[in-house]
C-alpha cells in the first residue's frame, strides 16, 4: 500500500516508519523538521534497509501538501504532524490552531484531491480532560483542559465530519496515552529540544547526567504512593497499533476513536524505580509542588482496540525503560551527535 506519512521524522512517526517499511509498504514522508532531524530518517533507512520518498514541507502550505499527496498517489495517510507541547499551547494558542487544525484541514482537502479515503490520526488521551470515571473508555465525555487538547478534539470532529461526507471514507482516531521507550536497536528514540516537558525523557537525561535531578510534581495525590499515575505505552507497541489501524481502514468504512494504552497505571516513583533497574544506578529526585493542570490518575480502557483492531500492548515497563536507556546512553545528545 502507498502510505503518506505527515510528521514521519518525529518520535512516534520514525518508529512507525520502521514497522511500515518492514511490512513492505511504499512510503512518502512529509515533514518540515520543525521538531525533528533528517538524521532520524537516515537511521530508519539503515534499520530497515529500505528507501522511501521524502518531501520537506509544511502542512500549512496547502498547495505543496496537495502536490505531494497527488504526485505520490497515496492510498492512505498517517497523520502525525503537529505541535504537542501543552504549556506552549497556552502561550501561543493561535500557532497550535494553525498547525494542528488548519494543517489537518489542508490534509483532508489534499486527500480529496488525490482520491485518498483512508486516514489514521494521532489523537491523544488529553481530549478526555478530567476523569469522570476510570478507566477512560472511548465514550468518556470530551473536555480537554488546554489549547493543545482542544486542537486534537477539533481535528477529531473535523475528520468525523469529513468521513461522514465522503463515500467509502475510513478513519481511525488513535488516542495515545503516554508513549515512551525506543526502538530495540537504540538507533532511534525520543529527542526533545530543550528541557523535556515529559517525565520519561527527563528521567533519561538525569540518568545520563545531562540534568542534575528530577522534580516529582507532587506526592500527595490519591494514588498508591502519592505520585501521579499514568498509562505508559511502549512506542514500538504504539507503532504496531498504526499498522493494525491501517488494516482496519481497509475493511471498515466510517470513523472510530480508539484508545492506545496498556490499561495499567504506573506512578512516577514506580517509573523512576524501573529506570534505575534499567540503567543500574539511582536517579536523583526531589518532591516539588504539583504541576498546575495535572490529574492524579489516567489509564485506558483497552477493549475497543482489542475488539476492532486485534491489537494489544505486549511490552512492559522494564522493556520501555531498557530501550529508552539504550537509546539515551548511546546517543547522549540525541540526533545532535552521530553515534
Ligand atoms: P514529534 O514532535 O516528535 O513529531 C511531530 C513531527 O511533525 C515532527 O517531525 C515535526 O517536525 C513535524 N511537524 C510539526 N508541525 C509540522 C508542520 N506544520 N508541517 C509538517 N511537519 C510538521 O511528536 P511525536 O511525539 O512523534 O507526536 C506525533 C503526534 O502524536 C503529534 O500529533 C502529537 O500531538 C501526537 N501525540 C503525541 C504524544 C506524545 O506523548 N508523544 C501523545 C499523544 C499524541
Ligand atoms: N512528572 C513529574 N516530573 C516531570 C514531568 C512529569 O513528576 O518532570 C509527572 C506528571 O506530574 C505526571 C507524570 O509525571 O504525573 C506524567 O507526566 P507527563 O508530562 O510525562 O505526561 P502527561 O502529563 O501528559 O500525562
């Protein structure tokens, strides 16, 4: 199948490319490298021994996007491109609406121009907002608490409307929980710019000595040990979920939102302990006040993914930490330094 991958050079995109190429698909990556490096794509080629097309471009540029998609003749699109920093989205909301919402509208229009009717979209568990009940199932009310989450909810709605108006269209909105870890080779992984916003890359940078200590944002939550509980999902499992979702779009029309998580919550302290086992030394941390906007617990209901996609997570927290450490310890500066 010919698959057009926006944002393919990014963290989740690069891991998914490895799986798509290994499965024999023909790929065109469309990325502006605003939060990624061409080096990630070079390493994907090395890992898979497969080549693919690359168009350096911005999804906000409707004509460039349409040209690329029509020329490639895509059968399906996997749409990763977007901005994802929750804090930044409150400071620069219009930048987020323009990138994530307008960019996605251009992608759907380009798909129409190319006669492409299948899409898998990177949504987020953040669309649920505050838990009314746990685990989060896909029918939980949608009430995001920040501009980033609102862009994801808006794009979900837009894709749903597009699929209803487009004969034979098929869309899967994958609601990722907390993606972590790296490819087992240690050659590709998460390479955040500046100070990491997320827990796992922060722990990894403390482990390698790039940062002095982790701040644990609150230990007075109503959880097993007082620290926040999240559903961490191995990025390689997440990559496989995209293959299963693409497969699904080939056999069912319509639009489905599907959680991608393990169904199991892990606390901050439990993740730190697992990372210590992986790297073989202790991780310095201090307890600091809660981060505004954080919820105590978030984990996924996983039944719909199993039922519709035949997919479930296979890799545990030790595999997540071991792969992250292999990537971090062999690429201390991420893609900035060639290992
Ligand atoms: P990432 O930043 O590593 O990858 C995003 C890619 O999109 C990058 O290569 C970036 O250069 C590209 N991009 C951004 N804006 C673009 C534009 N206007 N035109 C072309 N390319 C553009 O992020 P990621 O972690 O791989 O996330 C991929 C998707 O999954 C994003 O849409 C994100 O919101 C979503 N998501 C991520 C997480 C997470 O924790 N990583 C959780 C839930 C959802
Ligand atoms: N967290 C933390 N220190 C950090 C970053 C995150 O204690 O430096 C906590 C955060 O409060 C939450 C969990 O780790 O309980 C996961 O946070 P992350 O930002 O990775 O994901 P999200 O908040 O999107 O679930």
